[in-house]
């Protein structure tokens, strides 16, 4: 009896890629709408919202789209929902006639009703520069390189002996590799000290993201080698790596 | 039987400055909380939220604080409300332990619970540069210059013969002057064509903001002279000034 299903297209922990078309169809068959969270798929692989029949989607632009730290997020609504969807964060710029300053709120026609208040123009300028680049990118090529990079990392880190949380199957893998170990936190800290910046996601995940646009195979080789060494040598046991920072 | 009173400290149309302490006391006497909108007062005059006993406040930083177009907004909550206030736009950064990734939402202690998602760092960097400057500013001096600038503008534009919507009384005036005329829209457009950028607020307000930090008396003299000339000469009747732009 769910009205709405909210799902991450790629799970932030495990890196599992969900079958958007199949899940959307199943949800619709049960009378539920679907909101897809694209944070870990946009810019990493082709996303076909309208082909999948998705209802709504949200996503960020500061990860794979590389629009800068904390760059503006986005929302998507299928055209069939535009006329009646109510944006709960209604604001000035989503008004039908923002400069009439009427007492009553009247949402704009179409997708414009999803706008809210004043736009962060400086942040939007950085986003625009990023999107200008993405306009010339072939997402099929991005996806192919992403899979090659994560394949290579999976292969090279196998000898570290950590449990792998990310599917080996291409169709079920995003652009990240997540490895599991109860001492994942100090292991990631030891890697950061070597210049390889992954992150730790509680309770036990070492997470590595792969940005195909500029990450090279040699970078992956170096990172994997560092991880194998950090685990094998036990250098992560140094007490300074156990100290919890605010950001993990 | 109102639970909450939401008021602009300075009205965006008329420029009327409200007596924050008196209004807050009156609202409290009737059992209502007060949320103050500071968009047109912060950076323009001293704002004493805790002396006035205010409950909550919101404001922008892109007007008088000059932090750039669409710079981050802010919120204020009196300390007595921190422990029980619920932030309806709850998000990752307002969580008590954001990196524990728990299933349940637990708001942070204190004012941090009002944070929501990832911060727009590029926009925040511009805001930080602006606040660095404001740290060295005496708001009493800002207020004195603001009143002198608006006094001068009121005096010089009196001969234009437009109705004035802004109080002459200092204690009731923000840092803007609003004049009324049914043909205000083309008048503002004609002024913009002369390089004096005010704005039009429906149905009949010509609005002029005064940023005391860098606006000079000679700028005010030039702007007022231009307005008097635009009205007296009837140059605003040129049909190109009647064309409605998206932003007024």
C-alpha cells in the first residue's frame, strides 16, 4: 500500500545499479509512483528516465558531473505530471507571474513550477561551465570506460582479501567499487595519507568512486596497489588513522 | 488565534520599517511566535533579534550584504527554541551524526539542526569574502548614511510630483525609497536606459534601494535628477519603455 517508491539508481553504499525500467514497471503495476535518486548515476552512465517511464527524479551535480563542491541539485518530473504536481517548496520563481506580486500562489505551467526562490547564480555559473563540457560527451563511451576502470580496480584489489560489496556483473554495477572490512575506517585514512582519497561509509564500507572523464588507468593501478600494500603491511594500524574526523 | 506571525522587518514595497520589539511583544502577549524576514534590513540597519525577543528570522545575503547574486540565505532561531524546534527541511548536515548513516533521523543539538543538505561551497566562499568585510563595519554609521542618502533622495525627487510610499519619519524607514505612479513601469524602464537601475513593483511602485557601503551622495543626486527629468520631459512615454520584460 505504498503511494511512492523512492530509490537510488545506484546505491551509495554498495554501488549496486538498479534496473530502472523493471523497477518502475513493477511499482506502477502496484499503483505507486517512483522517485529516482540519480546522485550516483548522472554523469557516470546513461540515464533514460522517459524510456523507463520514471515519474520523478532528483540528483546532484557535484559528483560525476563535476560542477564544483555543493553545486546546485536538480529535479525531474515526467511531462504527464506537470499539470497537477504540487511543489511543496513553492517559491517566487515557480510562480506563474512572479512579478505581479499577487496574494495567492499560482504555480507556473510546465516544469517551471518546480523552481523555488532566487537562484544561486555564482554556483549556477560553475554548473553551466561543467554542462557546456558535458554537452560534447558521449555517455556510452563514459560508461565503457567506467566499467573498464572498475573492472581493473576489482581485479587488482582482489589480492587485498577484502570482501567485495559491488556486483561483478556489469549490468548491476555503478561507477564505484565498495569493499568491506570491519577496520575500513583506518584503512581509508591510511590511503588518504598516501594521496588516494576514498571514503568510509559506516559500518564497514571502503568506497571508491571512478570519474571516467579524467581518471586514468594508471591512477587506478596506483590506487589499487596502495590499497593492497596498506592492508598487507598493516600500516593502517597506526593509531593516528583510528582518530575519527568529522567527515569520514 | 494565530500560532505564528510572519512579518518583513522592512516592507519590500513601501520600505516601512517595523518596530521589531513592540510587534514581537504584542504577538507574544497573544500567544503567537514571530518569524522576522530580514531581507531588506540586514546590512542596511542594526538588527537586534535577541533584544527584541524574536523567535525566528530568515534573510538573504544578496541584497545589502552584497554577497553576490543569489548568495546563500540564512536562518536564526532563539536559543530557547533550539532543543525542540523541528526543521521541516531536515537534511544530512543537520543530523546529529551525519556520518553514522543511521536509518532514523536525529537532529543535531543546537542551531546546527537547521542545516539541511550539502552546502553550496562556491557561493559560500563569495559570502565569506563579503562577511569578512562586514566584520569591520559599524552598523550605526551604515544606518546614519542610509538615512542621509534617503533623505536627500526624498528631498530632490519631491519636485517630480510622485506620491511617496515611504515614511518621512526616520524610525519607520528602511534603506529604500518607494514612489507611486500608475505609469511607474515605463518610468523605471526610462531610468534604466539612463543607467539608473531601480525596479518596479506591481501595481504602481518605483523602488530605489540605497546601499550605504558604497553609494555616494553624488550618485543619489544624479539618480534623483534623472528621475525628475524623465517625469517632467515625458520621455517615459516612448513605446519601447512600455514593453514588459520578464523581470521588472
